[in-house]
């Protein structure tokens, strides 16, 4: 069915966008099947990032937004059930990954990223995001009347939540602002979000500096961000040091592990930082088994004993690289 829809859409789209559209349709179909199965089990879900944007700002031209995976958020208390449903649908965890699942057979691999909390919101804020989410159906010409799993309505964040999440995911999680992410922010800004609400949520999470940097660069790309919002988000006090480091990170190619360092630096409050540090250094046996493939108690203990020193060394290396190294433009990886 997906191939038939791709064939119908090819007459309406240029060849340059066809591959992107095909991948988007296949990923939406996979996400639709997953969400339908979760719904049958009473598991709520919210689409994030590219999957949500395909149903909002890219509704009319889905072939212009590359998407390498489908990000789905479930409540933390339902994660194990959600994983079991993925396995029942024929998905398997990607080796060495915690949240990534792909079908055990078939090509191309259709990756589902399963999340159970948005790190800067915490459990309460994530529940509030769930409560604000609304259902949205695909509206591209390739979808109408197709009757496939991708036609299933999926909950998506509000405009303000999507804009904040897009900015923070790019700047803090990846330390990059790729052209595709700047275009996401530009299109979201054109819809006229409640800017005071966006800025207020960033301030509550201690993320005014990353949001301000992201919106300033989006504004240079044509995003209609009010000048007073940019002024309100400019870093002050000790935030200037973190903002300066972030600017250096953004000027360098994407480096594995940088997101962990930035998330630690931008967590609000010493208690949250200590909890995050403890989870990073001492994650538990189940995490070690999934991350490193530890199959025995002895191997898990060895991995667990080595991890604190390895993590600390990697953090110091990244901090030195970004603080002392020369910045240069460049980016890589998947959108």
C-alpha cells in the first residue's frame, strides 16, 4: 500500500523530493501501526519532532522535510508495555541503543525512537505536555483515501511546545543548528506562537540561553521572531558563560557525547544536576545490558565499575575540546 501511494504522489512532486516523501510515508505508516497497537492496549502517545511537523508545518509539502526516524513519547509508567507492543509488531531494539527500535525484517529500516520523558520538563512537565497535545491526521495528497496505518490520527504537541522542543533538541541535544532544523523553527514561527508562553516555559526550565541562541539564528533565516522576545532571552549573569560555551559548540562539527555534557550544564538546579550525574555514572544493570550487551552479572558489574571513570574522562575531554579548540562550521548526522 505504501508503494502505491508513493507512485500516485510521484506525478505531483519533483523527483528531488520523491525519496524524502517515500521515506516519510513509510515512517508514518510504521508509526501509525505502532500507535494503533498502543491505543488498543490503552497506551497514550505523542509524536515529536519530524513526525509531528509533517502533520503541521509540512502538511502541504511533506517531501521537503527529511526524516530518518519517528519519535514517539509514552508515559514512563507505560514504557515496558510500549516496548512489548513493539516486539509484538516485529520490532527489535537496535544493538547498543536504549530507545531505538527497527523491524526485524524488511528494507529500508524504519526506526522508531521511544521516549518516556522530556528531560528539561521532568515527569510533571511531560504529563502537562501530554495533556496539552491534540490529535492531527496527515493531509498530504499522497495520503488522502489511502486507508493505511499512516492515516491514523496521532497526538502532537502544541505549537509552543513544538517550537521549544525543536530549539532545545537541536541546540542542547546535538549542539548543532542544521539547515533543516532552522527551517523547522522558521515555519513554526510563521504560525504565530504565543511567544511569551514559549519564553516563559524556557525560563522555567533554565533554558533561556539555548532558546535565545536558536531563535536569533532562526531570525537570520527569516523567522519572524519579535525583537522584544530576543532581547528578553539574551543571557545575563552566569548564563553568559554557558551561552559562550554553547556558541563555541555550535561553531564546531557535531561531536558524539556533546549532548550529554550540554544537558548536564543546562539542567536547572544543583539537585537536578546531581540526579542526572548519578544516573549517568551508575545507570543500573538493565541499562548496562542494553547499552553494552552485557549478558552476565559479572560483565554488567565490570561495565558498571568502568563507566564512572570512562564517563568522567569523556566529559573532561569534551569540555576541553569545546573550550580550547578552534571553532569551525560543519555538521553531520541525521535530522
